């Protein structure tokens, strides 16, 4: 049975929208995992065909119970295996033979349970790979399609939480059955209606990204709420997220492991790498994913998603009937990354016309308690706010009866303009339903409002201004070959060819050449050993700074090479690099590493030990262009050091951004050949004087990865 | 009328617990400010005497209405003035003449509204100072004593929110009427019963601290929820907070202005200095105040306060039926500053006996869904947790029906042991009331649970281990006189006398003396001009480092003095300081400044521009002893630099703590004579080698302040 507009083509369709369901290990006891799905299917009115299978029973829940799969009158779309781990593989073989399309495996005792379980799971995966079967789980709580009531789960939450009345457009996709049930219970209590209830179990054959891909294409899904512990297929995940963005759907994901210890707890629970949470955060933002961090907030974001087609952004006008409440809201919004800009004078003038002297018109706006007595003014003021270019979103906080008096005007102005108006009522307004239906979301608590609004408005902001998904869709730079012998000089030249400038320097293979190079470059100079085999040049005595004349260069050339030969007798020593001794305003570290999930990611930070202690770095998945590079630098708490902090000279930020973008191009051009690349330091000179890489390193990918 | 145990002696008693109330400007219209309090008093059953006063009416709300104050049969405890600003002062004079004890002024148009209003308020204050009247407001929404139903407010929230049935023990005290009403509405919805509803208005004659003092002594108040924008009387506030702690009451305060922009918004709203939020945060912790940041959280903390006599602390054991939920909870708790320690092996063994292999016993503990079928084990496990010294608090997250099955055991174990057990149920447990009554708080949401539990458990922690209130109660160090001429040498000697060691140095008034000093100290030395008038020695050419022999010292002595005479011809130059050239592991800044509210506060941070950018400093109100100094250093993100970060040598942290405590003693001994004091830098040498102040400054208080 297909819901309207469903895509029959997607291979997960029989799993998530089956027309017929068989339950192997069926039971007449609704408390047992073989009974509960049948109880749900009959109780909630699934219209498809249901085949309980158990030779022990003739009938369960009023349905005929079949002795075995083979005796069914048809090959069911989906078979639910409510059997023990050891019986799973034989049953899968029978399913394949019977022509079943999809199988859901409840049983625990696979990869989550030691070496023996992992072996069992590997056998399962190997077998399924030889078939056309779509196999979900094992170790899963099962699914529910709440629009068709196709329940294939043993989730008791459906026994205790009232079932929705209408169709839902929000899908739930989690890597934990218990989290799926907990979020469902909370969100239902807050009035969210669901489309799909999906938990992925061990993801032996179908992983999170494949479900996400299904939901991106699913016409019954406008919003997905997800919970992730680890991602297996990064590219597929990214493609699915991009598809959500392309279709104007909202993807809201809660990634476990927000603290170091929390990540540890996740690791010990999943025995998988949880990934770098800072990289996840950056990648989510780039992919247009709203990052949630709380079950209630997920539910509220699902509500807000209904208003995603309104025009909105991070510049918020706050309208209250109290200076104190305005200040509190401004504080919370700003703390959450939004802006509360001072309103332009003409707008202030419009407001002042109706607001007494003891009220405020700057923003937050305190209209005072009197203003509700002048309904004409309320509409005038809201229209002015709706038409102003200075604010993107209008938040109105008025308790109960005051909101009620303004409700008609709010709905009218909201309908006439595209701009998002939001109401907060900590009292008991009777017009909440009217407002919500009229395009104005209503929150009942300040904290909840801020927790949901801030990521939602920042998502709007990124959707409007962000270009990464387009950037990513553009063709890659022409591939560049990685030289076989990658010394410091060649590395810097390679990066320079893509726009990451290197310090002025020359290779010298003799003391005479070193002196000639120094004379050409101008003193003072730096002399460094040039060897593809010496990674830690300073420790080897291979670096000498501030050489002021030819004698010094000549002497040092010999000393440096001798020291390095002593220190590393096996190293190939090609000579020395003679470079101009440069000084600047600040030093950056620009690095690229291969993230297991998101691929090549770029990290920018200021050099030095304190940057490391304060973890003051910014991440992005490649590609990164000039504008994104500037965004990254601005995210650094130490950014003021680049712009003239306390009378210091400002650095050449534009040149730094261009260099970072060049580095991004270089890394992309090198592609799979590279495991890691770093410029450290990138010297940022004074404004207008550019930047230059003083040292650089490219680590080739290990043979297996290329 | 006195509530049982009320202290008749406190001067605010007629204001907050009046036996008779007159309302001047009475109205029969419940929507008007002269009518609403009378409507509340009659509707909610206030048992005291109520005297509406208005010559226009004979009766309002069924009560006799009197023509004027003078015709009343008695002098009422409290007169509510529902009259315009201009009429307030004349009415106060009549109240005083009539023998009224307290007056509440609603009228706006005072200090909050420009120079004219400020003048009017100054006149009011000046007049009241000549009387025995207790005058609340102006610009206040009024009070409610919810135990006697003495309503003296025009708060419409009492019309829309159901009135509590029983006695309340939570008092609400805010610096905004609208915030008072908003928190009341939210907290009532969450089931909090109140004692007092107080908003302070302009605080012309009675300030926040005085109300707080009343509540500290009030036997009907166990918990106070407060909202503060600014404090006027710091010492009185601190004394009241200390009294809360002494009586085992819980004080929970929300301080406006959590971000810089938020603080600005508060300032523009109150036209008062909002104070340094970091200092507030430190002071609140020292005073045993729980700092709230959300209306819902305030209400939940009021609930938790019922369990404040249980034994609890920050080491949390998390028990769930799901690895994922355990990881999420651990993450949230750790992110909020709590600990989730690995359980000791014997305790793990007890748990393992009943938990299947795929469950976890380390912490978070995943008992798995099966465990509820073994009630004997549940009790055994909880008893073991209750008896363990390794955890302070046990948090159990089990959805609905599973919690219900464990409820009896939970209540029994909680009753038998003093340790706090907390339940989280995002389902629909039917045993919530049983659990709460049995000493086990139940939360319905993870986010709310963490937001309330974290500050509550940290409060427990401080209450158990914190000694600041005792420290503060100890006698001050013997007063020390501030030398009239406070040059660098004398400043360092002064501080050294209290335990802040100075670098080894000598005063030289000639080149010969300088050389002699250097010979005695040992080379290399530092030479600095000694002048009480030159603050920026380096700019004056007054500092020379790394002098390696007598010739250098002799030459530099002359150069330094000459340079300073050129640079500052008027400066008194006493000679030079010759000090040993020291080097160390790190440099600290240790400063004391006079906070407008909390008095002398100490700030510690690492030296350097990045520390400033990252705002990596720790604050405490004095006194600070060695243990607190260590706590402060540990709060610094850069603390690892003191303990041997990445192979660097560790610093002498113990000596640094002793020096900071000595600095605290010195500042306290100098008392009101000092406005500001700073050691910058305090050089921290390698472990075992001590610390020394390289430079120090004491700024005397301006004459008016001493």
C-alpha cells in the first residue's frame, strides 16, 4: 500500500511503507516482542495485510496465524523476525527463497555483544550481500509508519502515548530505539504528528544515511528529527542532507557526545569512533542541518519547521510590555548567537508616536502595558516592523490577555507580509491556536523559545546567505600530481601554485649558492636544512634564524648540514633553503585532515600554546573560498589580534583569506593522494603587505587509501 | 494578623504581613489599580480588616468605603496608595499623622522617568527619613502574602492562574513587577505554592536587601526565588544571604545581564550600573546562592529545595535502561559541571550480578530492559549505590511503566538512606506523586532535570565543602597603615609582610650602591627607576633588564636616571631598584578591586594579551585563603601551563596559592585605605622554587572613600 506521492522506486520502500507484513515468532501476548507489533497493527487500524507466523497458534489478535513463511498466500513485502539471534540467518535464507522484499531483525546478540556476536553479524552481512533482500537491524526496536499505521515495532510507547489523529509530516530517525521512543513521547505530548518512527539498530546492511536518503525523497516527510551516535557513510549522508536542503525540507539532528567525557561515554556504548564534535558542528552548519541538543527542543523545532517558508533571520526585534522582560529576552537571544539591533530612527519615530515616554523604542521595545488600549497603534507598529529592512524577525512577548487583544492584528500583519512574527506567552492566552493557524508560532516559555528559535533563525540566515552547498556542487580544481619527493621547498611551491604564497626562498646546494641566494633575497635571512626525511628540523640543529651577512651564511651552511648528518645519518640531505627573514603581525596554522565521515576538513587557528589550550580553532569541510575563510577567522576568539588589538598593527586579513582559499584548492586538486596538509606558520604581515607560508607539510595518503 | 512563628519585630512586617489594609483611591472596578487589590482581598478570603478609601463611593466589593484616612476606626497597618505621583507626598504626610505603620506606593513617574521624577523621589525619600513610616515602591505592582491572602497588588496574574490550596513556603522577590507575575504564573503551573509575592519597584526607601533580610528571618519562607537587576546595599545583601545559609534555607537568584549586550539592555532599562557579571557569579557561589538563569528552572529549583536536607553532591551515578540514554545524560551532566565517576570494582561486581553482559556497570549503568523483571536485584543494586562512598547522588532514568515497577524499592531505599535519589521519566509513570512524597524528585524532561539538578548539586557540594562564609566570619587581620609615600619598593615590602613574596631587590641611591646591590644579589640583575611619581617606567626609559656585570650596572644607573629626569622633570626620583633577574614557568596577574556591591574582590589570571582576549580570569570576594586560591587557579583554562603542559616544567602552585592568600590578607589589613592593588607579574618559578612579585602597585582610596 502506497501513501499518496510515495516513491515506489526506493529500495527501503517495502521496509518503511509495506503493503503486507509477516511476523515470524508471532505471539498472542501483547507484552512480548512477537505480540506487540500485531497488537499495534490491529489496534491502530493498519489497512495492509498482516500474517502472524507461529506453528503453535491458530489465531492471534483475531488474525489467522500461519505455520510458516512458505504457507503464506503471498510473498509479504516485509517480514519481521521476532526470533533469537541464532535463528536469524536460516530465516533470512527462507525469506530470500520465498521472494520477500524486506526483513526487519529485532534480535540482539550481534555486533553490540563481543567477538562472537560480531562474527554472527559478519555472516549475516555476507549472506545478505548475495541477495536482493533489504535487511534492517539487527538489535532494533522496529518502525512505525504513522500515516499508514504500519507498526513493525515492539515499542511500548505506543501503548501509553495517545495516537495522533491526522497525518504527520515529521519523521523520527535515531540510532537508538530507546531514544526514538523517548523523543516520540515528548514530541507527541507537545503535539507533534509523525510520519515515520525509525530506529536503525546495528545498521548491518542499511545504515543511517540510507534511511535519511529515503526520507529526503519521501513526500510524506517535510521534517526529519534525528539522533546520531556515529555515521558510517559520510558521502551518502552529505548527499542526503543536501537533498533535504534542495527540497526545502528541514533536517534537525542531535549528535551524541557534546563533551569530551560524553563522547567517551558514547564510544564505550557504541564501541565506535564518535568523531570530532567540532567538525560535526561545522559540517552540520555547512550542510544546512539544524543541530539540536535536547529532546524538547527537537520537538519545538519540528513545530517551527511549519513556518520555514516565512522570511526570517538573526536580526530580531523584541516587543514587550516590560523593560525587564525585554532585557531578559535580549540577553538570551544575544547569548544564543542572534542580534538585537538598535532600530533605525524613522522606525523609532513611528513607535514613539504610540508609546509613552517611560517606554522604550530602541530595541528591545517596551510598548508598556497601556498600549493594548490603542489597537490602531498596535497594527501600525507591527506593520512598520514588518516592512523594515533593519530586522528579520519580530518576537512579541505579552502575557495572556494582552496577547489576546493583539492577536487579530498580529495574524493580519503576519498574513500580509512574509516576515516571521513569533509570540511568547507565559500566561494563558486563549488565542494560541488562532495565532498558530494564522502563521504566528507561540511559545509558552522563554528558555524553550530561545533554544528553538536561535538555531532555527540561524538556519534561515545560512539558507539565505550560505553558498557552501553550491560551492560543493561546482567542479573540482584540475587534479594535480603529488611529486614523489616532497621536501619543504617543493611542498611550498606546490601550494603556491594554487594561491597559498610561500616566503621568498631559494634552494642552495653549497655554501656559495647559499650566500648567492642570501645576497639576492636581501639580509637578514633564514637557513634551513632541505631534506625529505627530517621532519623536526629544529631538533636536528637544521634551522638558523637572523643571518645578517655572507660570512654568517657561509659558516652556518656548513654547521647546519654537519649537525643534521650527525643527528640523522640515514637522511637524504639535498642542501639548504635560504629564505628571507620575515616578520609580521600574527601567525596562523592552516591545516587539512581527512575526517572519517566528512572527508577533507580545514582547520584554522592562531599559532602558539594558548590557542591549543583554549581550543580556539575553526573547522570547515572543503571547499573553502575567501568568504568562508573570513568567516572562519572571525570565529576565532583571538581574531582581534589580526585587526589591530589595543593599538597593535592590523594584519592583512584579505591576503590570509585568499591564501586559505588557495590552500583549499591545492588540497582538493591533490585529492585522494593526500592524507594531511599543513601550513605552520602562515605569517600574516601588516595590512597590505600580504602573507606567506614559512613552513608547510603534505603527508601523502598511505598506499591503501589512494 | 500574624502567621504562626512570624517575627513581629521586623520593620517590614506591617508591609508583608499586615493585620489591616487601607486602599486610598479605592475603586469598584476590578480592572483598575484601585479596585484589583480589593477584589483579590475579598475573593481570596483575606481575614484581616480592609478599608477602601474614596469619598466618591459608599461601598465597593461589598465593603464599606470610607471618605478619608482620618475617618477610619483605627490606624491601619498598611496603606496602599493607588493615587497619582503628585498626590503621594501629601498622602504620606497624612499617613504619618494618622499613625500608619507602612505605605505601599503604586504610582509611576518617579526616578524611572527623568530628572523631574528623580526630584520627586528625592523629596519622598527625604520626607520619609523624618518619619517612622516603612514605604515600599514607588512604581511597584504590589505584594501578596499567599498564606494570609493579604493582596496589596494590581497583578492580573491572580485572576488567570489558579490559587494554591495549601500553605506555601516559597517566596518570590523581584526587581520587576512583570517578572514577578511571569515567574509566578510559570511556577504555579508547575505546582509551586508560594508564601510571599514581592516586587520592589524603585526601592526609594526599602531596597532588595531589606526584603531579603525579612525573608531570611521569615518562618513561612524556606526558599526564596529572586530576580535582580542591580543591588544597592551590598553588605546588607551579603548578610541576608549568609542568614539564609545559616538557617539552611535556599536562596535562588536570577541576575539580569548574562551577556555584554544583555547587561547594556539592563543598564538602559534601569539606568543603573548592572555590575560585573563574573563577579556576581563568583560572589553568589561564595554566598551559597544558587544562580538561576531561566523562569522554568527557578520553579524546578523551588521543587528541588524540598529535598535540600538529603545528602547529595556532584558525583552522580546514572542508572538507565539504555546505553544511549545513559550516554546522553552523562554528557549533559558533565557539560553542566557535574561528575560521572567510574564506579569502584566491588560496586560494579554487585551490579554485574544482575545485569546481562550487554548492559554496562561502569557508569552510566545500563541495567537493560530486562532488569525490572527482577525486583530483588533492583533493590540490592540501589542499596549498594546508596551505601557507596564513590557517588553522592543517584539519577535513575526509566520510562513510565519501568519506573512504576521500581517505585516501591526506590522509595524504600531513599527512606532508609540519606542519599538523594532522583528519577527522570519522559514517559507517563503513574507513581510520580508516590515517588515525590517518598523523597524522590521526578523530572519529566532531561534538559529541565539537568538545568535544575546541576546548580542544586553544586550548591550541596559547596555547602558541604565550602568554608567561605566561615572564613568571612573570622576576625580580619590586624589593620596595617598605608605608608604616605608608596613607591614600588615599599609596596612590595608591604605585601611581603603579609605573605606575598617580593623578588630579591635593594634600593640604590647612587651608582656605587647599585653595583654593591648587584654584587650582593648576584648577576644578572634588573635595574628600575624608583619613583612614586612614574607609573609607566618602561616608557620613561626607567627599566633595564639582564645586566651582567658591574660596569653595565654603573653605566645603566646613570642612563636610567637621566632618561627619567628628561621624561618626567617634575617626578620625585628616589634612586633605583636593583633586583635579581628571575625567570620562571609562568606569570600571573593578581589584582584586587573594590566592587560597588561586594566590596574588595580578587582577580587572578595569567599574564599576556591572549588571557585578556579569552577573558580567562577567576574572581572571588575577599578573604581568599590558600585552598580558595587553588580553586581559582584551577578555574583558569590556562591552568595546565602551571602544571607542566606538554613536557614543560611544572610551576610552584603551592607557593602561588600562599602568595595569593598573603595578598588577600594584605588588602584586608589595609582596608578602606586601598582602592585597588595589583601584583603584575607574579612570577611562578619551577616546582619547589617559589614565586615572587616582580612589580606591584597599591592605589590609595580617594579621600572621600576613606
